[in-house]
C-alpha cells in the first residue's frame, strides 16, 4: 500500500515537472509564433487573440496551483507583496492609460506570468528549477537548428546571415540559448561539487548540450545576450569570492548586508547604467548605423515621454500606441511598427511612472537582502543574484519585463527564491 502511494506521488511529481517544461518552453514564444505563423497571414487580429488564449491556457494551471498552495504571510509582507503591488499598479494604470484596452491586455498578461514565476519559485528547489529551465530551452533550440539546416523560411536573416530559427528574431533566439547555456553551466558546477552517482556521464551530457546552446547563441549574432552573460559571470564570480572569504574570515551578517551587499548593488547599478547609455555609442565605433529603429532614438523618445508624465505614467505599454506620444514627429505614428522602447527600464518608467519604477526597484533590492544568506551558503547559491542581474542587464536593451515571456518569469522566480532543498524532488 505504501509502495503504491509512493508511486502515485512520484507520478504526479514527474507530471508536474513535465508541465513546467511545457510552460517555460511556451513562454519562449518561438513555438507559439511558429504554430500560428501561417494563420496570422490570413487574419492577424484573430491570431493575436488566439496567441493570448494559448498563453493564458498554458499559465492557468500555474496560477491555480499557486493559489491552492498559497503564499506565506511572511512573503506577502516582504518583497513578494511589493512585487504584487507593482503588478497591481500596472493593472490600475488602465484607469488613466492613453490606450486603455491595450494596457488592460498587457497588464493581465504581466500579472499572469508573475503568478507563474511565483509558482515556480515556491514549488521547486534550486536544482529542480535549473533542470526544468534547462530542459525547457532545448526543444526550441533544437527545432531552430533543424529549421536552419532544412532552410525553412525566415530561419536565417537574409541581410546578415544570423540565425533566428523558429523565433523570427535573433534577440528572441539568443536569450533562449543563453539561459540554456547558463543553466547547464550551473548544473555542471553542482555536479562537480556534489559528485552524485554517474557524475561523469551527467557532466559529459551537460557539457555537450552547453556547447550546442553556445553555438546557437553565437550564430544568432546577438550582442545583448552576450553582454547579459558577461554580467551573469561577473556577479557569479563576485559571490564566489564572497563565499570563499566568508569561510575564512569572520564576516558578520550585518557586515554582509551593510558593506558587501550595498557595495555590490552600487557597483552593478553603475555598470548597468553605463552599458545602458553607452552601448549604442560603442556600436557606432564599429560602423553600426543609427536610424529610427536604433535604441538610442527609441530611448530619447521614451525619456521625453516619461518627463511628460513622470509620476503615474501613460499606462502600462500604452505610450507607443498613443499618437500624442510622438509630439512634433507625429508622422512617425503611421510609419513605425515599434510598440515598446527596446528597454524594460524605459517601459516601466513610461508605463507606471516613478511610482511603478520605485516599486520594482524596492522588489529587486529587498529580495536580494532577504536571500543574502542563501546566496553564500547554498550550493550554487550564486544563481539567485546572477540570474536576476542577467535578466536586468538584458532588459536594458530589450523589453523583457512583459507578460507571456520566460525572462519575466525567470526574474520573478530568481527574486522570490527557491523551495528548501530538504523537500522531495529531483535533487
């Protein structure tokens, strides 16, 4: 009887693991876009609704399981409560949004993916999360490689030969490959430290897939994801050194919080800001041409729009769909197909103003402070901060803090934390 119950529980564990893989793989967006590619050429408006329904259907079980399992009172009175406040503020912005129908749509998806990220964070341990994220990245990458090999339409950018696979854009393929690579590297780190049975076989498989993901990243030609990986590596190295020093020096928790963590935040914010403001100028040195689609121009428009409505913003993802946003250059209203700022920082400022941006900053800073001990005591605890700042760095160049996107789910999960390693699971 006990054996049957154990097998029953094991079955449901693995069924849930499979669900999370499908969930995260779907939120890479490439598979969904590819499925509906042909139909969208017939009626794009209907297909946008169909895509929305697809994402909603896939994320609904996560929201249900999160509701059933609940969020602790401690979490609700901490960073998670502020995170929900940030999402709630963006939902509330529908009331004054200049494009309220679009704001409602985008805010609902932002909230739904936030719930999915909270579900992943509260339901799975670090090793489980790394394993599930890693496995979820591989189908889209494999089919992208297959698409390139079979010369599928739009699998390669004609103008520069960069691979896009089933993702239609190199900056959509690259983050998928980057996360797969980083998860594989973190798992190799854990395997080499813990040395489980057949660890050599595990390592060989992980390294092989890491190289495959790295190949897909390089062939995408995306500088955004490479830069974000460099930030990830810098953060990982920093906390690895801190962990080493902590074992050899008497560094109190108060010193860790006031000195080490504060210094870490100041340094990362400074570096991220420099990258944000000067990357486009650096690209100019190697011959990159700036036009209306260039990030520098989009950011200038976004900043001007923010200064027009600095406190409460235009409504979440509303400004770029508003003719008045373009001011003296209203002729671009009928010409541009840009509906975001190519920077989540600017999107947050435009959509929620100073209030929305402050809520998000509080979440990032407070969540890190709460997870500080786990970062330097748990095996591969460096992942918590490294993954958070990987998404933040990438989001300075692209609009990745948005509903139905796996990087927003990853950011929420990494800021929220992980289930204790003592629970039953893959590790």
